[in-house]
């Protein structure tokens, strides 16, 4: 029969786990059963008419009035043989046939006694029943009156606290000072390893050394070396800091505690410091082990900033306790602290000194080879067409982080599925890159013919100037299809260079002003469409003068503060006279770029008009259209990073500069797109 094959010695199905609610249910069932048995087994209620009838017939053998409130009636043994009382003899529990058999509320004792005596008046004196008055005290009745409400309150309180401890509002009210770190050990192993992390070879080498130290400490201690106490992962968002921590958990083979910096923060005073103590207490018990604190800037901010005098700063107390635990009087041998942040400039100096975080591992945006490896990782589970070239995709995505590339791969898969394709093709990746950079395409946006013409000449101006300048970023495509918040865009492929010269910056500024210059030449007036261009040009010009020292009049000065203290300063780091000079020089730089763009476009006005007309007709033009109208680019000295697709196919879209922002006078050069190491990014439209 079906189900007969059973493996000997093995239980079929999952084993039921014990649940405390079973006890609650059992107590409730017993309570209900007792009430039911008591109701069925006690004396039955009898009406006054039936009682008087039984008294008149001489069937009552004993009558007892309790506390002058109710009476208990016991029948004579011979009366139980009568047919109307047969039900009493068939009872299996309760008072049974021995009595009392009936119960009745007496009301006023005098009237009840009169009725009883009147009903028996015709009986002989020896057959009459006398009323016995008794007083009884029910201790259990009074006690239960107190215990049952209190017991119900306790049960409700326990249930509520258990639910709160399971993650409801105010969770873990009794364990509020306990650490919230999640422990990964041999029972909860992490499947991510270093093989799943691509493009971070240098960081993996340093972190693998920490893992190796925990696995084989004698290799290092034999030479007198000491295990580093901590490592700080620093880098822009999306570069893989948390992923590296997961890989360490998968590779280490030792207990791994993972939590966020915000897990220490609580509205109650002293909770953060208590959680730090509990975390290190657990870590010492599990040593050797690793503790990972993600987004440590939540508690690691520099102390003494914006604190009200006399007030208690809970975050500062938490940081003090963390500093003490990491390098205090007590030894934390075998406990390594890993932390991640993208705001190292605001961390307290005592936290990042050697002895606490001995190593600071910079995790930058991936370079060309790194992006190629990341594409390989994220396309493993995708059904790709044969013409997909990952090397070409890597060249077309400069400045992309690992998270950006993962998003591109996922968007490409979704776009292909939306179109009903059986595999992901190159144009799907092109559309995905456009979607990630520029936003959702808005083909239904209403644009008048006049506005469309202005937008077309604006974008054509960008394309023409960038094509004719030596150091401007190579063009990939130009479109006047609205996407995101932009009405049009010119897409470029920035060169991945390590340093940027003044000539390169000026060419990029000129290309950025090409849109407004084209409007001025063709229409004799300008519009508000150049807002984004003006914003980027202004930031770059100020960066030239105040950050990189590329202005002769201001000189070799930089007012950039790498310590991060400038954001709290109430005054500028230069005088009012210097501020006037800076404003004048910035205006000269921008105006020079604008006039240069006008001159270039006036010399090529016919080609500009032809390019704009084609753009109005096709809405999207590519590099081939530029070569047809303007001829080959005059300054093609470097390889074009695969901007032109092979076999005459449509080129994929490169990383557009609209997703990049140039550093302002108070912005870290490292915050410019990584992979270009301080390079001022090319200007978008």
C-alpha cells in the first residue's frame, strides 16, 4: 500500500517542537472541565413549587439553610425510588444519591420557614422536616476571587513580553542592554567567499592575511609579529565593503559577529555602552573571532562637535566605551574588529589610530579590469546572447561601482524579459545602462516643436564642440528623448586618467558650454535648459581656483580641508579680498570657455544646423552620424575604449557624465569618480 515503505529507525515528518502555549491551553482546558463537572455534579436547582410539593408528599429527609441565603435539600432514600427522581440515581459523579440533591435560594428566612411549615401541616409530627441553619465560610471561593484575576494578568503580561521580545515595538525590553550582534559560526555558515568578490584584489590580499592569522597564528608569531586589532574598510557606497565582510565570514572558519553601528544607538541613557560591553564579552568567550561593525560612522563621529553644554551625548558615551574595549587595560587577544564606512573624514581620530584600527583598507571604484571581473560574477546566472562582450561592457561603464554593475545586469535581464526575448542581447545592456544613468525614458512627455528645436540645437552644440576639441570626452550618442528629469542628453565616454591638466579641464568646460553657445548663435537668445551645465561648470571652475591651485592670480593655494573640519567652521579660510579675486577668476574661466565654444560653433555653423536637423528627425544619433557630418575626429590619439561597436552594430552607451559631479571647493578630490584618481569628470549636457 502507499505509504508502507518506511525507513526503519527514522521518524516520518518533522519533529514537533515544544511550545509554551501548549501549557496555557492545557490549563484553560482543565479550568473549563472543572467548571463543567461542577455544574453537572452539584445539587440541581429546584423551584419553590416543586419543593413544597416534595415536602407535602413527605419525600424530603433533610433541609439545611446555609448562611440564610440558600437551602440544600436531601431526599429520603425511599423517595429516590419514585419515577420523578430516577434521574438522580443515574448520576456518575458529583454528590450522587447521597445528597444533597437540590438547591434553592431562600430569600427572607422567615417567609421561607413559614412556607415549609405550611406545606407539612397535614403530616404527622414525626414525619415533618425541621430546618437546620448553618454558617459556612468558603476559603477557596474568596481566594480564587483574588488569584484568578491576578493569574490572568500574569499570563497576559508574559504573552505580551514574549511577543515584544520576538521583535515587536519595544522589543527585548528586558534585554535592552544586550548586544544585537548576529553570530555566524559552524552552525550558521555564510556561503559567500572571496571567489564571489571581484575587482578588489588588493583589499582581498590584506583581509586574507587576517583570516590566515586566525587560522594559522604560529606562522606570524614565530617571527614576533602581533595580530592586528582592527581593519577599517573605506570607500564610496556600492564598492563592496559589506560584501567583503561576508566573504571574510565565509572564509574565516571562526565565529563572526556582524552588526551595524546604529544597533548601539538607543533612546535610553547608557544602553549603547552596555551593548558594547556585552558584545566584547561574547567575543572574548568565542575568541579567536571577528567582529564586523557596518557603517561605524553612526557611533564613531568625532567627539565634541555640536554638543550642548552640560548635556549628555549618548553616542559619545558609546564611542568612549568602544575605544576602551578596543585598546584599554584589558586584553582582547584573538578578537579582531572590522568596520566599514564611506565617511572616514568625520570619524574620531582616537578611533582610527594604530592600536585600534591598525589598517585602513581603501576600496575604490573598480578600474577597467575590475569592472570586467564584476561583470563576470553578475552575469553567471544570466542567459546571454553570443555577441555579448564583457570587455566592451567594462570599457563602456567607467565610474561604475560594483552595485551599479549589478543593477545594470539585473535591469538588462528585466528589459529582455519585458520584450519577450529568450536571451539577453547587447541592446538590452545598452538600454539598461541608459536606465541606470539617466532614469526612465519618457516618450509620452509633451514637448512643443519650438522647444524640441531648442533642445536639439542645445544637444548638437555639446556634441559638435566635444567632437572638435582634443581633450573633451569622446561622444557615444546624443538624444533628445526625455529621460528622468532631463529633456535631452549627450552621452560621452570619459577617458580613465590618473591626473588632469589645465588644458583638459578647459576643453571639458568648453564642451559643457557648447549647448548654451549653440542657442545663442542660432536663436540669438538663451533658455533655462543649461541649468545643469552651468552648475557643473561653476563647481569645476571653483575647484580649479580653490582646490587644485590651477589659477595664476590666486596662485598655488588650496583651501580644501581634508580633515573635514571646514564644514563646522563659521568663517571662510580666506579673506574677503581673496574671495573677490576667486569670484572674478571663476567668472573669467567660465566666460572664456563660453566665448571659445561660440567661436568653434560659428566656424562650423552649417554642420551644426545639419546635425541638429538630423537629431530632430531621428531623435537619437550616434558616432557614425558625427563622422558623416564633421568627418573623422581630428585629435584621435588614443584607443576609443570600444565606443564603436564591431560589425557596424549600434555602439553601447558609455557612462554618461550626468551621474557624476565634480568636486566643489569643500569636496574631497577622492569623492570625484574613482578610477580617475582625482580627475575632474567630463561635463554632461
